[in-house]
C-alpha cells in the first residue's frame, strides 16, 4: 500500500479527524437527504447489482455505561457497472463521517466527494460521488457512526442476567438474521452479497469478547481499554456475522479433527453446560461424516444468551441460544428437555452447512436453510440419542403442525416472493420450517438413502461459499438418481410441493382388486376446485401383507391393480407423505373394527394418522363426526403416547371452541368421552420419572387431564405434593416430569401464600427450564390483579424477562375470562410490543394468534378486524389474515358441527346427559329451587 494510503487508513481507524474534513466529504449526521426534497437515487428494496463488497474491516466499541456503541467500518468494494452511487443498508445508525478512496491510489489522486441520502422506508443509505465509479475498479468506503445498543432482540442489543446474590450483570450480543446486520454496521445486507469479515472489538478488562473467528491478538490501549482483533472470516453473508461482549465463563473440548468446541454461560450456570458440550461435539462429527465435508472453521462457540427471542441463531462459528435451548440442569431437567436441547443444537449445527456454507440466493428460498436444518436435526438426534424417539417428535412438532397450518387459505407456497423486511420476517414460519422439513423427509423416502445423501453432498460441494436456489438442489438430486440407475425428475415432483400452497387429500376407494385414487386440495372448509395437482409419493400396505407398496401419483384420478382381494388398506405409511387420506366409508369402518380388535396391525404412527385424518375430515365436512368418534373408541386399549397425543389434541381444540361459545353441556359430554377412553390409564399412572421418554410424556399428558376431574385423586395428590414441597422450602424432590403440573395445581388451588412463595422460587432459580415451568404455573392464578402484574412485569423486563411474555400470554389465552384480559392488554400496549419484537416476527405473530384463534363469534371477528385496521402497515401482514380466518373457521365449525357432535355424545353417554345440570336446564333449576328452600328453612 502506498504511504499516503496507509496514512489515511491509520487515521481512519483511529478516528475520522480534521484531516478528512479537508478531504471533501460530507458530515452525514443528518437523518434525511442532503438537500430537502431530493429524491433518493434508488427505489427498490433490493440493492443495486452495480457494486459488491469483498471485505469488511469492522471495529465496534460498546459503551455499557451509556448503553451505546460506536463503530467504524472500511469496506473493500468491487464495481461491476459504472455508477455514481454506493447504496447499502443502514438502520438506526447515526453516520458521522464517510470517505471513499479509489484503488489503486496514486499520489495525485484525490478522495471522492460524497453526498449522503437516506431511505428510511427501504432501510438504505446512498453515498453519491461527484465522480463516476468505474466498472472493473475497486474502492474503499470508510464510515464512522454511533448508535444505541438496541432494546429489542435484534441488531447489537443489550441483555441482562441476575446472579444468585441479586447483582444485575449486563452484556451485549448480536442477532442479525434476517435483516438486522444493518443495525450494527452499514453493509450490503443481502444473503447473496457475501464477503470476508475482519472484526475488532474494543472492551474493558472486566469483559470478554468473542466473534465468528478465533481471536488473533489483544492490544492494550492508552485509555486502559483492550482491542480484540479476530482472524479474517471465510466468505459469508452479513446476517451470519456475530459478536458477544460479556463476563461469561466457558468450557471447551475438541472434536476428532481438532475443532475447538466451547460453551459459554454465566459462571453460576456452568454446571448446566456439560450436556451441550458433549452433544455439540458428537453432532458436529456426525454432520462432517454425513455431508462428507469438514467443518471449515477452527472453532465453534455455543453461547447461552439471557434474553433471546427465538430458539437459537446459527452464526458461523458463534451460535447463540436461548438458555432453555442450550442448558441442561442434571438436577431438574427431564428427558424431554434433553431432546429439545439436542434438537436445537443439531438444527444450528446443520446450518453450518445448509445456510452458512451454501446460502439461499434470496429470502424467498429460506426453506432451503430452515427446512433442511429442521429435517436434519431429527436425523442427527436419532443418531446421537435413539432412545429419545426423535421420529415421534418430528411427527408431533413438525409434520402435524405443518398440515394444520397449511390447511388454511391464508397459507402460502414454500417459495414466496418477499419485498420488505416485515415480509422476510414472516417467512420464518411453520411453512418454511415444518412443511419444508416434511417434504424433504418425503423426498428422502422416495429417493432412498444413498440417492438422497449423494445428491445433497454434491449440492453442498458444488455451491460451497456461494449461493443457490431450489433448482440447484433438484438438479443435484436428479443427477444422483440417474447415477444410481433411477429415472426420476426431482424438479417436476418437487415444484408441485414448493410452488403452490396447501397439500392434497387423496381419496381412496377399494373396489375388489382395484384401488381407485383421486386428489384434491385439503382445506379446513370446502372451496371450489383450485386446479392444483401434486405428484404424490403414495404408499400403502394391506390387510394381507405388511409389505409397503409405492406408487407415484401424477394425475387427478388414477387406479392401482391389487394382486389379491383385501379387507382394507392403510395409505401414507408412517406419515411419510405430506398429504391426508380419505377412505371410502366401508373401508373406514373395516379399519375402525380392526383397530378395536387388534390395533397392533398398524404402527403407532399409522394409528396416530388415522385419528388425525379422520377428525380433520369430520371437521371439514367430508366425513360425519359419528365416524370419527366411533374410530376413537379403539383408544380404550391404546397404550402408546403418539396416538393418544393426537386424540387429546383434537379433544382439546373442541373443548376450547365449546368453552368460548359457552356450550357447557357439550363440554361435559366430551370430558366424559375422554374419561371413558383414558380413565384406566389415568388411574394406572405412577407419580415418578420412570420409563422411556414416550412413557414419561404419556404419564404427564394423562395426569394433566386427570387433574381436571373432581372424582379422580390426581388434583388432590398434586396439591399434597406441592404443599409438602413448599413446607420444605422447595428442598424436597418432586418428580421432574410432573413438576410443572404440580406447580399449576398448587397455584390454582392455593392463594396468595402459595403464589408468593412460587414467585420467590422463580426469582431464586438459576435454571431456565425451571423458570419457564414456574412462570406457566404462576399464570394459572385466579387473581386478575396477579395476572396483570405478570403481564406488566414481563413487558417491562422487571423480575420476568420480556422474552417470556409469550409464555404468560399463551397460558392466559386458554380461558375465556383471562383471554379477554390479555387481549385488552395487547391492544393497549401494541406499540411497545412492536418496538420490542418487530412487525412480522414469528414471536409477535404467535402472541396474537394464540389469543385470537380462540374466538368463535362474529362480534369478536369484527373487534379483531377493527383493531388491526386501525393500525398502520398491518392489513397485508400474514398473521392478521390468519387471525381473521381462524375466527371465521371457528364460527363455521360450530354452526356446522355442534349439533352432530352433541347428538353422538348424547346417545353414547345418556346417563351423563340426563343427570348433568348443564345439559338439563330444568333439572338445574329444580336443584336450585330445592337449595333455596333448604336455605330458607335453616
């Protein structure tokens, strides 16, 4: 570098001094264009393709005392087309000074004069040069700026934790996905504009800084501060940049290849990091073998952040987690917690290849990142911890969730154009994650293991350190199939699943030795034919053989010849296909009979899918509810968690609808139906932690239901356990898996003393898992004053963390009375919630939907509609449309199904109907009069 260049660079990195003021740049502290009314030179949300970044040199200095930070960035730019503007992303940054230098620089060449403009709407700044930037040339852009440490969960934000002695400690962490790197430094904040990053952090001696790469050196400064210089990164997208400045402790080990794996957490929580360290190393090694590509960085850090909106973030080399997603307390945590921690670590480590090494070109293909990581988390978990039954968890949390969400008309295709930050944030939803994972699982089963793994390995190798779109993946998988001697057009198949919303209902008619199939879109309420067609990997077995038969269905109607007469078929084996199945009525009744006589003829996942499909078909109107309830009678012999879990989910949704529409008689009949099928299981459970994870889940589920029946001893037993634990100041051991339920009963049955005691235990606890359980229980209080206190405390981040606001909302939203309270609270504090969680974020969307999805009346529909119409920029957001559609679905469902459900239950449980006061108003009135007379006489 020429001497004069080095002079300018050193001066820049130290601070922009008076020398630069003489070099014809503009002071850019203004928030608006340099000249009022001047048009911003770029109109698109997407950045122009005239310039790309090659290398960022970033220096960040967080000031914990003033809760601000200063930054300096030098960006090496390559000009691809002649232009007068450098347009890049920036949000909430106060740009102080800027300078543009052409390269290579000559002694007689001056710095370019710059003019700053800002587009607040598109989150962009433009530096307009007095001279044209020439194609083929390189330039260096220097910018210095200041900003406040964010109070939200994105950008470079401040976060706090409390020690056991009550001291509050502050740290600063980043979360840049999807569009928040621009809140920490001016940048080309698009996934395809990859570059190398060199990070320097200025800090005090009480804190420790980490970033994507290992630390190269630490330089003491004259002012007593320290400068940590980190190694150059690999080429990566801006949203993957990360740094954390904290006083955390750490624990490290190394993989077989020598990669340093470390876990960071507050020192008092280090005992909870051992499992994450063990799982992290094992999963990293598994993916290196599975993908046949070594992890490319020298280290990987796993960091537990005290305040975190999502589950985790896959920053390359520095993964940040919500505490519940990383920490495992050996004294309190359960196998279910272990499964969750394993899955989240596996998900984020899968991203080191899918997302980081190979990145989608634009956010419309986000599912390539998130769908793959979601699917691979279960593959890796099953490898590391097969006893945790990850396949069951995949069906519950991924497959069935995706089917439910994609049943609504307001759903969207997996691949969807997005043109704003809010629209991009909305892509982080069930469709991208869960449907994406489900169709990959379906494709995996169709292609077989060798072809699938061969294709994804080739895809990753070909596009390493670059960007890709879904067609690149389809090409790699098709080529892998051809090399294996299989003729399959993966793109033709998969475009039908990614380019159109929804999924098919396959109607099956058994006629002798002929199986007739037809497909149509499945929605929660009937609609006209959309014309959608899918290429469906249709699988089935028969009453005569467990051998699985596969058929790729391409047309609206097809038929399959069977070699023998069969009594029944079971389609969509183990729910590997992303579709529902409707059987002709005679076949369905034979299946119901088979379930009652010998349900083991079907796997537990197939029994679960029969329950789920049948009740959804009844809900939609394709089938009568009498058929669904008749099929459910087989559950009297069921002992497996998965089918019972699906049945309970449907009963819970029904009970909620009837509760919010004040249909108490039907509620009592439904509860009787549940008790008649699961009562034996409820009374057979032991109050301990024995058994496998599915057995533990079953115990927790049925005992949680049992506590709602006064005639069963569950609630009384839980209450005794709570008070025994309380009398021992929380030092006695409660069953880990039942701890949350015991807390809930203790609060619901207790008063001020019990609630205050549990709140103190919440404050004292250093276990994030324990805190979530306690908070859920505290929300079950009957006191309106305490409910309001919980909401306010969480919103203000006092005692209760704002990240857990959603936990309180979900608990309160369950009952009609507290739902109204929380809905009014959300409306009153909407602007604060948007500032904290951002419009379009999945967290804020879930908060709203968890409340509004319960409503069942036209009045509530109009109330919700009016509120969101009165707020700017909300009408076109997905969660608003989803909320309104869900209420509509509930209204239609009650109108269409209430009578037939009540009719079947009334016939099945005549005694309950004739003796229950909610079902016989005259009887209730007679009892009320008798009580009145008795009271008068006494």
